[in-house]
């Protein structure tokens, strides 16, 4: 039975990852000092550090961690999409829904967790638009908010809910190990797609959406992640064939999620989003309630 964090299987994997990341950092800075690679390594350090602190130590802390991530992601998305003053009222309620979604995840109330956003919020937000009385752009603007909730709150909150899963047997793996498994393979999928694509990529797979994605990169990562899913299957209760199938799903749908986000950014007209955007748009700066409840319903220029 796991007695402390340092004795768990997840801590052993995290220790190996830190060693690999240290080695990668040294190799890139000494042998391949390209700025793109340096930026990727820096982002991996951030991901590993925040993930370890936020998810591996305490379940309650994990809820706050993922809830804060959802808030930042949703706020960045709302900053990018065209909006009017009247839309901000609906956005305000979308932010409030994050609290309830992660509360339901934290107490492991699966029934409410799974329907809160795709049922109740999807009915509440359009009705709030109706009460505002702005008919122009109703369908488009409501859909934008709902789509953001599905991507950045509902989807991400499943990782938080998985943390609450108890081991199937005494001394077995629990939710934290399973979350580490999913995140680990997802990150490796992105890294390996980049490596295989840069090394052997010749045929573009979705050139209009993501020009750097290649068939060779996708296939190379797909095979690699399938194997790694079996290697790290000790973090899960999966059998060997279940782990292989899980690796296939994670690699395939990780690619799908990547190109969908790329499609959204191209539709909005933004090439990249992330840290520079956080700084330039003051995403962490709190807004007054008057921002979301304007006295006059005037449209902002798009």
C-alpha cells in the first residue's frame, strides 16, 4: 500500500521524467541551440512543475489547479473571439460554472458532473441571452460560449475527476497514476509528432490547417505512443492489450484535438496563443462586475 507520495509509482515516473528533461535541456542548449527547441523545453519544464505540484500532492489542490487552468484557458479564448458588451453577461455565468463543475468533480458526484455543462449550462446560457433581448447574432455568440465551455472546462475537468478515482484493489493504482499516464502520453505524443515530422516528414496531412503536421509524423507518433502506453501500463489497471488500445486512442485523438485547436486559431486569426498573450491582454487582471453587466448594450467593434 502506498504510504507516502515519495513511495508511489507516480513519483518514480516523475523522477525519470525530470532526469530525461534535464538531459534534453543540456543536449538542446549545447548541441542544438535553436530558439524553437529552447522554447519547447522551457514549456515542458513549466508543464512538469505545475502538474507535479498541482495534481500529485493533494486532491483538493488538484481541483483548484485544474479549475484555475480552465479559467485561464476560457479567459484567453473569450479574449480572442469577437464579442459585444451584451455577450459579457453570458461569459460571466460561463466563468461561474467552473466553480460548480470542479466542485462536482471534487466530491465525485458523477451524475451532476457529467450533465452540468452539456445539459444545464447549454440551456441556461441561451435563456440568459433571451433575457438580455439582443436577437442579432444570438445563435453565433451563444455557440461560441458553449464551444469554449466544452473545450476548456468540460473536457479538462475530466482529468480532475479521474484524480478522485480510488484504487480497484488495496495497493493498486489510483486516479493520480491514471492522470499521470494520460498526460504523459499526450505530451509525448506532441513531442514525438514534432520529432518524427522534422526527421522524416514529407507529406502534409492537413496543410491548410497545420502546415507542419505530416503523415510521417502522425504515424511515427502513433506507433511510438502505442508502445509507450504498454511500457507505462503499470500506472493503470489495464491489461497489455487494453494499454495498447489506450495508446492508439490517446495518439489519434490527441492529434485530432491539436488540429481542431489550430483550426480555431486560424478562424480567429491568431497563429499562437499562450504566455505572450497572457501578458499582452492582462488575462490575470480581475474585471469589475460592471464589465460583465454594462449599462448600455452597445456593440464593440470586431
